[in-house]
């Protein structure tokens, strides 16, 4: 197991620099004007950001109301017996609920967990792994589908939620395997 950890540590050092250097080099090899394309993409990103702002405000408001009402705590306590049966810590329920909705809200939950349990705790490692391996499914659907006026999401929601649930369960299992 120690060999796997050492390998993961070694690979993780090189991944981000490889992307930062690799993409521009690949673009230059393909004779793409990399800087100009980057600036054009940034302009488009700004336009999209303006379009999605109302959707973002609505999602953040709904999450705030859900947590402030006490419904999150009630749900966490209600699910505790079922979750303990499958080995999923009930302390991760807020993360599991908020993560498909918003990245900033789930980042705040990880920050709260760090304050409560400490940055090296198994729960925080699980939450951080969930944060990195799942998507903000409802946010993406509401914002990006809304920005291009897609009304029928068809299979996007079930597929996204299935992937999120699988990633969350695997995050708990893998963190337990590596650190537990």
C-alpha cells in the first residue's frame, strides 16, 4: 500500500505542470494561434458568466434556505442508519447533497469540515476527494443548458447523478483503502 501512495505522490507532482506546458505546446505543434485562441475563449467565458448569473443566484439562495431551515440536519440524522449500513459516514451527507448543486457551496462545506475535524482527518480527506471527483450536476444543467435555452435535459440529470453517486461512494472506499 505504501508503494501505491508513493506512486500517487510522484505522479501528482507532474500532472498539473504537464497540462500547463503540454496544451500550449500541442497547440503550437498543430499551428494554432494559442494566445489568440485563449483570449477569444476568455471573452466567450465572460459572456457566458453574465448569462448564467441569475441561475447561480437562484441555486445559492435555495441551498442557503435548505441549510438555514434545519432540513439538512434533519435529513442527515434520518439517513444515518442506512448510511452506516453501507459504510458511508453521515457527516458527509451535506457534501453529498450540496456538491451536485454548487461548487462554492461544497467548498464551504469542506472548509467547515476542516475547522471541525482537522485537515488530516479521514472525513475531510473523503470530502475533499468527493469534491474533486464529482461534478456540480444541477448547476451545470441549470446554468449551461439554461444559457443555450435547452429545455429538455433528457438523460443528462440521471446520468450525471449516477456518476456523482458512484464517485462519492468510491471516494469513501478509496480514501478508506489508502488512509484508513
